[in-house]
C-alpha cells in the first residue's frame, strides 16, 4: 500500500506544518473579507498591510524550515 500523505515526525515539524496551514488560512477569502475595510494603517489600506504581513510571515516560515533541514543533515 502506498502512502500519499507524509506527516512530520518531530515537534518542530508539526509546528512548521501548523504555521504553514495558518498562513494558508490567513490568505483565504473568508479572512480577507474580514480585513477588507476602508481603514488606513500607517497611510496604507488595511488589506495591503494584511498582505504584507502574510508575505513576511511566509518568508519567516520558509527560513525556519530551511534552517531545520540544514540542522538535520538530510539531503
């Protein structure tokens, strides 16, 4: 039998998976509709600020994931 789903085996891996899924949900339409208001934050619309937050959070999660892979000595 073939496994089509690979699950993390460590706490750090589970944390990374949860962080990634949280980011996916933060960028989904129901959440965006909550943020899409005519409110300015530091001169920018709230939706633009939310987009920047998601982009920088994605970069942070990818950096953490890359450091975890480098630490494990797996190729």
